């Protein structure tokens, strides 16, 4: 994945649990950040599936799993 964000103020963490992968995306910046996705992913907090990117609001968070 790659991240387009304000001055590098976003963070991506990946964790695995029993074969399931979780991606935690945190936007530490004061403006929106767009995260380009390598494949469709489901945002567990918003309950939405994103095909190619997800936008994080200022200081926003997303917890993503493969769709």
C-alpha cells in the first residue's frame, strides 16, 4: 500500500490474528489523507467496503481487512 498524506502524518500498522490480517490506518494530520489500496478492503469501523482507496478524515482512523 502507499499513502498520500499531509507531511507524512499518517501511520499504517499491520497485524495478523489467526490467519486474518488487520491494517490500522491513523491520520495524525489536520487535513484528509487518502490511502490507496492494493485490493478491495472493508473498513470495520465505518462498515464500508472500499474498492481502491479510503479517505481518512483529519485525525481519523480506519481498521481494514481484506474484503
